[in-house]
C-alpha cells in the first residue's frame, strides 16, 4: 500500500490512472473522479475518453487529467470503503464532504 502522498501532478495522475478493479458497466458514463488519500481529496479529475479494460483481471486503467477548477481539492470525504475505486453519484457527493 502507498503510505505517502505524491506531491507532483505527474505522480497524482499516474496514481489516478492506476489499475482499478472495476467493470466497464460499473464505470458507466462516469466522467469525473476525485483522488483520495486517507479521506482527503488530493485532486479533482476529468476521466478522458480512453479507458482500457483488462478482461483477464477485470481491471480498468483510466485516462485522467486535472479538472479546472479544483472544487473538492483539500476537502475531506467521509466515505468509508475497503474498495479504493468506488463510485458516488454527483448529487450524493455533497452528503459525504466534511
């Protein structure tokens, strides 16, 4: 597990693009993401059109870039889950911000 916060944009994007356990159906038409570290939002992200699904492992690699403006950066999200890649609908996100 990563225990340090990446400090530069390139490392943040690399971490966000990752290799997430998620199906294309679960990702759906999601086009926004937040990158979290211990509940703190490190970056607001836009998910680009290129998503790679690795069928053998049922994992997805994303194509992200930093959103402008950074609406949620620095805020805390009270959303406990063991899954590092979870989906919350936009209209419910405000309910989890603290």
